[in-house]
C-alpha cells in the first residue's frame, strides 16, 4: 500500500466517525461487527422460544399441523421468499458498493432493498387481512373493506374467541361434534397462534430493519461513508440478513411441511 | 494517605454552572463510571423497596394466623419482593454497578465499546423499573416472580401484564449490558493484556455476559407469549386451549436457572479480587478459577429442569437434569477451595471487604451444599417448594451475591468516590449482617425439612417458633443493611482522602487517580504482567511492616 | 488469541479481512434461488404426486433451509472471512438453540405427552 | 415437643429411605461446611499480618491439589446422585396392585373420591400398610399435593392426570399441603391425611356422609355405597355408560360402530396412523373428551366429543367402569 494511502487512512483515524473510546478504526469496526453478532445471537434465541413451542406442538398435533398448513397462502409466501432473497442480495451488493466507495450503486441498492422490504410487508399484510376478512365473513380483503358480500363466516383462522376451523378440513369430516372440538382446542388454534406470533414478530423486525435501512440511506446520500468507514452499512446488512434467515425457516415450517 | 486532596479533574467533577446543566451532564452522560453511579443509586433504591416488601412478609409470618394483612396483600408483598429483588436488584447489581465501573478500568480502556448503548441500558432498566412500580402501586401482582401459567395467564386478576412488561424491558437492559461487556472485553483490552493476565472479575463478567445474551431473550419470548395469551385469550400454555403449561416452565427456567449464575458469577469474581488483595498473594489456581466460571456458564444452561422434578416432567428428564446438576456443583467447589488455599502463607488483614469475602465463602458453601440436596431427585421431592428452597437460594443470593456486592462496594468505594469510609463501622456492619443473615435463614432449612411450604400466608402453629426466630434475624439483618448507608453517606463529605491505591492492590484500576478522570487513563497503559502480580515476598513484607496500631 | 491488539494504524484489508467478490454474491444468490425452487418443488410433489412420510418431508425442507442459512451466513454475512470470535458467536447461537430444543423435546418424548394432555371442560 | 418439632414425622415407607439419604447429605455437608470454616478461621488467624510466621515460598498453583479437590467431590456427588436416582425411580413407579384414589384440586380445596364412591374434601383417609396410588388432576391452575410426613409431593395439573403413590406405615393424622402457589387462598388449601389401620379404614369407607362436590352441589353420600357391586364407582360409571348412550356403539361383544371396550384398559391398541398406544387413564380420558385425536385402527372417527357434557367426577366414574371391564375380559 502506498504511503499516501497510509497517510489518508491515518487522517481518517482521527476523523469524526472514530469514537473516543477506540484506538483505531479497525478496532471500532471489529467491535461493531462483534457487537452486532452478539445481538443477532439474542435475536436468534428470541425466535428460538417460538420455534421451541412450534416443535413441541407440532410433535403433539401432527394432523392439525398438516390440515392447518394447507389453509395458508403458499403462493404468496413463495413470492415473499423470492422478494426477501433478492433483498438479501441487494443488501450484500450495497455493502460491496460501500466497500468500493461507489456511492451511486450503494444508494441504488439501498433503495432497492427498501422497496423490496416494503413489498414483503404489503404482501404479508394482504395475507393477514385475508385471514381477518374471513373472520368478518368476507370472501377476500377487498369485499371486506367495501362491505359487500358479507355472510356468516365459515372459517376464522385468527386465534381468539371467534376462532373457527372449517369442518371440511378437519380430521373428522363425518362428525359434527368433532369439528366443534377442533375449534375449541386441539392443534389448529395453536398452529395459527404460532403462525401469527412468529410471522408477526418477524414483520416487526422487518419494520425495524426498514428503519435501519432508511437511516443508512440518508447517511449514504449525505456522504457519510467511505471505503475506510462503512460500518453502519455492514452491520445494518447483518441485521437484514438475519431477518432473511428467520424467514428461510418460517417459510417451510409454516407453509410447506 | 499519599495525597491530601481529591484530584483536580475527575469523572465526578464538571463545570456545569446551573443545576439543570449539572443534571443533564449526569442524565445524558456516556461515561461508564457515571452510568455506574446512576445504576448504583437506582439499584439501591430498588433494593430498599424489595427489602421493605420482605419486611412486610417477615412481620406477617410472626404469627401463624393471617392477622396483619389479608392473603391478597401478602401474596402481592412476596411477589413484589421476588420481582424487585430478582429482576431489578440481583441480576443487574454487580454487573451493572461494579462491572460498568470497573470493566474498562481493569482492562485499560477509555470506556466501554458502546457508551451510548450503555446509557440506553440504564434507561431501559429505569423504564422497566417504572413499569414494575406502576404495577405495584395500582394493585400489585400476585403470581410470584415465576409467573407460572395458567395462573398468570388466565386466573390471576392482578397487574400481570404491566409487571411482565417491566421485566421484559429490563431484560433488554440486561442483554445490552452483556453485549457491551463481551465486545469490550474482546476488543478493548490494553496492549499486552492477554486473556490470562485479566483479573478474574473480568473472566466472571465475561461468563455472565454470555449467559445474559443467550438466555434472556428466551425469557422475553416466554413472557411475551403469556401476555399474548392473557390479553387475547388465545392458548399457548393454557391446557384448556390445547397448550401445555410445562412448556412455559421449560422456557422460563431455561432463562431463570442460568439467571442464578448471572447473579452469582460476578459475585465470585469480586471475591477473587478481594481474597487476593487482602492476602497480599497471587490467587491460587488462577486458570482453574477462570475456567470454572466458563464451565459454570455452560453447564448452567443444561440443568434448568431441576426446578421441575415434581412438575410431572418425565422421570428420565429428571434423572438427566439431576446428573448435570451434580456436575455443576464441582466448578463452584473448585473456586471455594482455591480461595481457601490463597489464604495459606498470605498476610491477611481484616479490612471490611475481606470480612465480606470471608462471610461470602462461609455462606456460599452452605448455599452450594444445600443446592446438592435439592439436586438429588429423591430428596427434592420432599423439600422443593418448601422453606428449604427459600433458605437455599437466600444463602446463595443474599449470602453470596449481596455479600460480594457489599464487599465490592466497600473495596472500590475509595476508587469511586476518592474517599475512605469508616473502617470500624464497616467491620461492625459486616458482622451484624453475617449474624442477622444466619439467624434469618438457617431456621428456614429446618422449617423446610419439616414441610413448611413456601408462599404460605397462614401456617400450622407448630412452625411458629422457627418463624419468629427468622423474623428476629431479619430485623438484625435490616439494621445491618442500613448502617452502611449511613457511614458510606457520611464518608462522601468527611471521609479521609483515599489516594490512588489505598489497599496496595494490583490491577489497572488502582493505577489511575481516585476518582479516575473521565477517560480513565492519561495514557493507554501497556500491560507487562499478569493480574495479582504480587511478588513472592509481598506477604512477608506486608507482615513485617505491621506495627501495633496499624489497621487489622 | 485471535484478536490480539495490533497497533498498526493502516491496513485496509488485513489478511483476515479479505474480500468477497460480486461474482460470488451472484453465485450464492443463484444457489439460494435454486434451493428455494427445490423446497417448493418438494412440497408440490408431496402434495400432488407421492405421499411422503411426514418426517421425510420435514427433513428435506429443513435440510434445504439449513443449506440456505449456511450460504447466507457464510457469504452474505461475511462469516467466512470474519474473525474467529465472530464465527464462534455465530455458531454458538445455533448450538444453544439445539440445546434448548433437544433437552426440552427429550422431556416431551419421555413424558409421553400429548397423551396426558386431554382437554378439560 | 409437639409445639416445637425439629424433624418431621416418618409415616411412610419412603420417609426412612429419604431421611437416610438426607442424613448422609447432612453428614457430607458437615465435613465441608463444618470443617472448611475452621480451616479458614485457622488460616486467617495464623496468617494475619500481625503474626510473625513463615511466609516464604508462597505457592499459587498445584495441579495435584486441584485434581484432588475436583475428583473427590465429583466422586461424592456421583454416589449421592445414584443413591437419589434409584430412590427417585422407586418413588415414581407405583407397584402393580394399588388402592386407587382420585384427587381433584381446585382453587382452593382438595376433593377426593375413593374407589367405592366415598368422597371427602380436604381430607384423605388411607389404610396403613397398603400402597395407595393417587390419580390427580386439577380444574384450574397448577396445584401440588404434598404430604410432608410421607416425603411425597407431586404437582397436579389441569388437563391431564399425574400419579403419585405411597404406603403409610404409621396410623395418625398428617398435614396435607398445596405446595405449588395457586392464588389468593393458597395457604388455606390445606387439609389432613388420616392413616388408619385397615379395619378402621374399611369401616370409615362404609360410613356414608354428605360432601360438597367441586361444582357446589351436595352429594348425600348415600346411594354410591351399593352393597351388591364390588366397586360402586364403576357401577356409577356403568349407569353413565348406558345413559350417555355409549353402549349403542361400543357393544361388549364387538361389531359395533366403535371398538369393544372389553379388556381395553392396560392393553396396547393399534391406531389408525399405525402407532401403538397403551390404553391407560390418560388415553381413555382423551378418547372421551377428544375422540378424534387418536382413533383405533379399523374404525371411523365418528365419535362426538363429550367435552363439557360430563363433569370431572363422571369422567372418573367412566374410567373406573372401563377399567373394571379389563378384569372381566381376561
């Protein structure tokens, strides 16, 4: 490395982004990365609790799981998976762009990421509203909003007092009493409770992630980053990838098997 | 003492002109030492509050009838005591106060890795505390600190949600502190300070931090699901809706057993410092003590089911948990033996911190051994959920954590404030606490084996004598806790100037002034020797210097 | 010690901190998409063509999810070129999850639950 | 000493065994907790800085010593563990023939029903010298059935049965506690266990007496003690079996819509998903309340749920009846 670069790097060590408690930018960056990873560990354990409940109850109610999973909207979730995987790529490319000091590319990638993140939330929101619309007796969210085509709800998959698992999907298609049982307890309600908890918690993380990405975007536009200092992009990216990883597990566990 | 006045600049002094400026300079500080002081004040407040609840409980139990308060009030009192003491005192006590103050000093850093995050932890702690207080003021909560379902999720009609929110928020404070310590210890050590030159207090805090980041989120989600179940009447733990109440217990104890080590490991770290300093000797078996901390942190994660031997958990799981519980006793025993061996051929002085350290060993041994009683499945069937358990964990937590906390506060008081406390009163208070503590809790072992269940408001009359003894001891204990408040307070104005290193201790924190400057060290120290680098003749020299009239 | 204090002030990319090229990102992304198609295809096959035993379907789906995670963690999250400590922490999280799952499920299996979970009126 | 006991009564076969282990642990503790403080006292007095003693060549590590105080405690705790484990397995495994008593916990009382239908609240009468098995469930939150004099304790959970057994050895009255915190009146959820010689127990069992049922109604205690049938609880179950219409499908001879229940209890049945299930109390309970959860192979899942239609008491009677069919079957 040329001496002049050396000098530049050295000036940067006393730049505004080096906080007082650190000796060198490398130290600061490594600290930030390790700190983010330690935080991701806690995030993984946070979701771990829900996955634990999932495993226990899936093991307890295999049929209920199979029947319930069939009622989730797998095509939409597949689209969402693609959206998230692409956003993971754009984040990775954003980090790459920041590393190489390509501001334009960095901004483009960040904007793309945010758009993809919003797309994910919109699709997720549609999926949720479908479930709520059914509870209200509507066929789909649009007729729910317009208030047309309301009838007695034949299924309500939102856990709570109104929960009603459609009898034709129940394990005991013959017995009317059995359908009632399936509504009250058994695994169906647990499945949907876990579904809403897990995807809801994931969506909250997604919203936080969007906030993080927006902040980074603003910083990028304001020229806060350089090839020697792009730690926020890097650790923000780590967080985004974690959200992606959690979805990678939620998708097959709830929608597929 | 070497100096006659406090240093001109220190973290405590600032040049704020108005009161508001001064207040801002504290409430918006990112200095780890100031945040430690903020924690100190807040945590001691909660300790007094928890102590008040404990007083109510003990006074009620003087008579076998429920005559002082109704059972509702009693249940709220012991729940308040448990919630406050566990979540708002014991878990943050040593890491957040002493750890915050000392970790950067001990490793020669200017601050923690993430100072603003550190301040955020304190605010989260305060917000969590305020939630818990609001819950207590507006009706209290009566589930016990364990929040067992389905009682907490369905049947209790007290402020469960509010209290759980408090505990949940405080959990994040704990996580952020742990995260901060991990990164700081990894990345911010002074040049030359290798892992095996670190003070054992740092090892202990590192092990604690690992537990904090790995276990706390599981409690978070477990409690969050209780709230969901309570608010929307959907069942995840409620058997009436297909759930399993034992799942809550598994998730809860996955955190709450390691949480016991969050409380005791830093205490053990403090004791290692004290014993070495006041014996004027290198600590015996440094590596064994260091690795036993890590071993406890890891094994501590595998034993949570020993809280569930009678919960209808499977016999097989009970045996596995019991077996690992036996193993986790060993690293604790190793520490105790190594501390004892450190005394041999030392030059021992009975300064107040040392008295607390010795008290710690005695009480922790009893606490640890009775832990084995509880880990043995067959005996546990009889004594679990009785006063035996109550006595056991108070021996570990009060006899362990609080003794070490007080010992540490006294030891580093001159570093924090620059002034010495009154040594005579310090010794007297330590003795009062030791005696009061044993009087309070030893009778409870007998009560427990007799079968007195815990959380009982009224009880059969034949247990009364032991309960009265326990309450009498508790009043002595209470006096013991109040005395230090007074003489430590007085020392802030009238105490002798301490100087940089009043104890003649090793360790980087003693190499800077007392109180330290804002950035701890004028120049980043370069470490060339290990912790506790007392030369072999240190003890001999110290003893030779003793004259009648020198401090004991 | 993996992260001993170094006092060199200037190194952009020390030997630890190498670089992952954009080409690699695209390849990893392609692999992720292939895996995603595979897992959905497996689901479709199970649903419409041949009945697979439940455990097999779960194993397939989970293997694919784990493979995806490994790819993301190693390349997108740079763990492959991170410090040893970061790698340990990344691995540690998953090890602890397994501890939680294995021990708790050990109890469930041995307890014979859910037979004992008959619902109450 | 009744007013100031220091040691609990020993009134079951477990009591002496548990106490032996306990005393062993106390002895071990005395070796450590009794000796170690004196070692420390000796050291801190002898090596106090005012003492002129030899302090040359201080040691700060010794591998042999470390191994000694690692391995000896390890060996000791292993002894304790295996001792405790064997006893624990024994305490958790009821013998083949036991006297079965049904226990229901609710906020804040214990309700007990004996095999002949005799009921009592907050009291449990048991014969001396006879293994007794408690089959327990809760109507609301978690309780814990605890008899200190017997050294036994077991949590009582809603939605499932838990089992506990003991054999009383000494006639007398003993404390019965709820040991798991269960709400406001937790400390009043107490009662007594009365251990009686067998003859007295049988006399007590035959004496009718009115008892308040968990749902608040009063049971006169009269009709259940039917002299003709050996087990009136099963007899009540048999009446229910007919009145609820169970017999319509579950024909004794087989061939009905549902499987015959003859010889069902304690046998292994093959389920429709190919798994095998031991038909115990919990399975029978589940099959009544949630029949479609596990259906016997070869039968359709058509049985309606009796959730909410029968009480916890009636459920126990039905189970007793179905159990009685096992004896006649083989």
